[in-house]
C-alpha cells in the first residue's frame, strides 16, 4: 500500500500523519486555479460518489426495516385493541341484567 505524504503545512492536511482526506484534497485542488482540472478534482469526486453509494447501501435497508417494524407494531396494536374490546364484550355479557345500562342512556363519569 502507498501512503500519501503532504509536503505542505497548515491547510494542506499534514497535521493528521500525512494523509489528507479525498474531499479536502478536492477542495484544495479547486482552490488553486492552475490545478483545477478534471484530473485534479476527479479523485475527490469519485470518493464522494463512493461514500454516497455506501450511505445508500446502508440507508435503504434501514428504511425498509423501519417500515416493516412500524407495520408490525401497528398491526400488534390493532390486534390488542380488538382483543380488549372482545374482553369488554364478554365481561359486559357476564353482568346481570339489572346492572346493565339501558341503551340510549348516557353515562357521566
């Protein structure tokens, strides 16, 4: 493997052990008018595209998993609500007739 060593100092990127990030190299190449050629900025742009692709490879499955889990939780909540209503119906049917509230009568709490 080869390592990139910066001969400059300061904003050139020599502080981090000699390796400058591709995006920093791209910005620095664009800052100098004489070096602003496609050959100078292409490595930084290609690195940004690769990083974007890696981000999409990570984000798309995460969004799919999030949607599946959200659907599962909503389905579980709906089934729980249905079960609670069924339990209330069974309890209501078990009460004696005298304890039931007649239909059409509003109960204040």
